[in-house]
C-alpha cells in the first residue's frame, strides 16, 4: 500500500510540469511494479575477486563506450534493483557476517550510511564522507580509485567491491546537471531528469552527457585495473536509467523495466603494476578527525529527495 501511494504521489507531483506525460508515467509505473516481473541474476555469489560497480550504468551505454577502453562488451545481467538502495538491500542485506566478513567495500554512494551493516564487512571505506566535491555535487572517480588501490594494498579482504558514483548524474562533463529538486523549479536549474521529462532537454543531449560521464569514470577504471590484483574482475552496475521508455525517466525501485534493470557484466582481470601511488599523488582522502557529511544533502544533490 505504501509503495502504491508513493508511486501515485510522485506521478501527481509531476503533473505540474509534465501534464499527460505524468498520467502515462503513473500507468506505466503501476503496470511495471504490480503486473510484470523480471527474474534478476545473482551478483554476490557470482564468481569474482573484485566487483566494480558503476552507479546507474545501462548495459547498452556500456556496450557503446567500453570497447574503446579495451574492456569486454556484449554480456549483461538483470540487476536485482532499480535503485541503489534496492540493490544494496538485495545484494548485501540477506548476507550473514560470515559471508561478508571477507569482503571489503569502497564506496562513493551515500546510501552506504543507511543500507550497509558496516560491522559485517571486512571493512567499509565511505569515500563520499570526505571526498565529496560540493562544486559538482558528487564524488569524483579519482577519490574512489585512490581509496580502492590503497585498500587493496593495505587492507585484509579476499574480495573487494569498488562502487563509483558515475555515470550517475550529475555529469562531470555538463555543469547543468545539478540534481536540484522539483520544488526549486524557477529558482535554480532543474535536474537532468526533470528537464528531460518536461521537454527542456532532448534525448540526444541527455544521452551525450550520460555517455561523457561514463567515459570519465572509465579512465579511472583503467587506472584501477593496473594497480590492484584480481584474477577475475567483474564490472557491472547497481541499476541503469530509463530514458523515457514507457514514460519513465531516471530510476525507481520495484519496476520491471528492462532498460532500467539490464546492466553490464564485463569480466576481465587486474594486475598491480605499481604505476600509481595514491598517497604520493595526493589523491587519498584522510578522514581522521573529519566531521561526518550531511547524508541528506548529498543525496539531494544526486537527485534523490
């Protein structure tokens, strides 16, 4: 009942700017939530030493870009979640401390504060707490790479999860994408999904910014793969983004939309060649003595409210 009310409330709110489009979105969300299902693939128990999670990366976007970076394309999985919270709760939530005790988690996603039991993991490095860049409203990928390389070399864990925030908007290549809430319409720039929904930005424009954001993070993924060891590294995503399919934009939980839930599953290897020292480069963020970040404000900058 609460999920239905949430769906209705969100769509009614969109009526202010989207008109009939919001009605279509309400019908689509209701159908895809209650009348359709997608069988998700196992991610935690899959075979990997290092799991690189690219936040909000569609499989077709990956296939369009990743080959230029020497990374395998063409394989995908159905994610168990349509949002980061749904993915975290499904992938890590049911696991016991014994299962998670040999897993390290390095993350730029602020939902680690509320949807990850830190005590169960070998360690959790929340890069977003001290590596957040207020000028762009997200954590840049180099902070994640630095923390992951340092952790791989100095921390004790058999498996490592590295969670980048890109290509999730805001796009580091486009300063229009600031994730402002709809309530601020008229005072500040709209978030990319609201602009797209209301017709202020085209599909091609949004896709180009989305693609550019993936290009940026893949430069760091390449650096990561040459500075840690992993016999089997899997690059995937927690979810994708709807680009207007069935009147849906961005991402939402509990929706059986293939474009939203189909994510890359790129299997490769990693070898620590020692070409990057995050300490010498000055990229490693030292959180000792720092004040905890305001979780709510960081999520709002990412477009959550």
